[in-house]
C-alpha cells in the first residue's frame, strides 16, 4: 500500500506477529505430545511407589490400623508386603554380599543362549513353514502339541537328560520362547502381498531371491513382535527352571529367600528379573516402531 509520500507501507499485517508467537507454542505442544506417554507413565510409577511406601508408614505409626470414618484400614505386615525402602536395603545387601554377580551371570547365560537359539531357529522355521504349505502341514501337529504343553511339565525330563546345570534351564528357555517367534514369523510370511510375489515370479525370481527381497523384509514387523513376546516366556523359563533345581541364579536365590521368609529379598529378585524384561521389551519396541511402515495394511 502506497503512502502519500509515494513510499510503500512496510507495516506488518496483524497475522504475522501472531504466527511468530504461535510457532514456539506449537513446538512445545508437539514436544509435550511426543513425551506425554513417558511423562504419564513415570508419574504413575512414582505415585504407585509413594502410595506403597505410605502403607509402610501407616503400618509403623498405627500398627492396629488407621480409622477412616466408619472404615478401618489395617496395613499388611512386613512379611507379606515389604516397603520399597525395605526392598532397596535387601538389594543393597544382596550386592554387598557378592552373590549377585554369580547369580546374574548364570541366569544371563541361560537367558542369552536359550533366547538367541530360539530366535535363530524360530525365524528360519517360521519362514519355511509360512512359505511351504506342505511343510506346515507336516510340522503343525508337533508345533501345536508342544505349544499346548506347559514347559514346566517337561522340566523333570530336562533335568534327567541334561542335569541340574545350566543346560536344562537353557532347554526350558528355548522351548518357551521359540513358539512365539515361530508362529509370528510364519504369520508374517502368510500375510505377504501376493501381487508382489506374482510380479517377482513373472521376472523369473528364484525362491532364494523371493526370500531375500520379499519374504524376509515383509515379515520383519511380525518377527520383531514374536521376539518381543518371546522375552516374557524366556524369562519365565529362567525363573521356573531355577526354582525347581539349580545351584546358582536369580530364581534360585528367590526360592531360598522365599523358603526362609525373606520377602524383601524375593521382591529384589523379582524387580531384577522384571527390569531386565522391561529393558529388552522397550528396546525391541523401539526397533519395531522403525519397521511399522512395513506392516501390511487392510485394503
């Protein structure tokens, strides 16, 4: 717009400063939305432990119970529910004792060898079963039978076959984790885009080329889901195997602590096992999110 002197009007429009003001706010909003799950989750965990510790404080200050109007709240004894501070002190004593390093090394070996073996064999068998229908028909009865069988039932046989060392626990971990990985991998292959396979075959692609370029990349999201689900089964196998018969291990420590009524030490082992599982699961979840775009979508 020209002024009477003939110069252009350089006054900014009202929308421009508003946009400049909005941009930082929008950036903060996006950052808050991005970190909202972490913030809410962390706050919920902190609140949970504060309430838990509060129960212990009530138990110490009012051992006969706390009256809340017509209701009376009686905190459970320390034997049944130790406080987070009691568990922290038990974990500190466990570390200072030095036994923790041997237990973690044994349980870690059982978890690592059994889980990695299950992952390798489960992915290979899942790809083959999902691709070759006749092989799936042949192996499906055995897979269904073993998957439906509780692994703890087979533990006495594993102890007879392999002894009470790490070998029997590795077998339990392997058998617990392989089916989640195998079944999800096979499902990924069976959910491949048929049109891609037809086009590749029309150009003369061999089965090996189809595996490398279509089957394996297309199954990656399903494989990662199977790996994530297999973690829980693998950790269950470690603890159950060590509860029954073991010389060392976190599960064996928990069994001894439970038999001697050291509930704080049992909770310390529980948090150690659960923390390991959470760390592995979150790592695979992050990796799974990177391949989410590869997952087939319904038409």
